[in-house]
C-alpha cells in the first residue's frame, strides 16, 4: 500500500455523497486509515471499495460500526481458512 494513490476525504465525500462523519467514525474505530497530506486528510484509493461496502452495510442493513468490525473480522478469517484449505489440498495431491 506504499504506492497507493490518495484522494482527499472532502472530495471523496462530495463525489460519493457519503457523510464525512461516517468516514471519520470508520477512521476512529480503526476500520480505515486516513493520512494527512498537505494538511488535508486523505484516504487510499485501495480503501474506497471497502468504505463503500461498509457504508452499504450501515445504511441499507442498519449495521453499526461494531457489527461491521465483526463482519470484517469474520470475512478475513474465512479468506485465511480458504487459503489454508487450498494449500492443504495441494499438499494432499502429492500423495495421490
């Protein structure tokens, strides 16, 4: 993520109509990282998809930040387990 492009939070919020307070709350809760460049808070372009996904979870399903954090944790664990299962299947093929 060191080579990511950044977009100013105010510009992003204007373009997407996502409330600035929501982005600030995500940052305060530790769900996204906001960097300050040229005295303006900015988010990485890589995080935009995640912010939009979390916004939909919050607005459309009414899930609070704690619930979003829990869902993120569960999804990460699921991906880790899928990667482990893939590795185990590859190892098992050696014995077939």
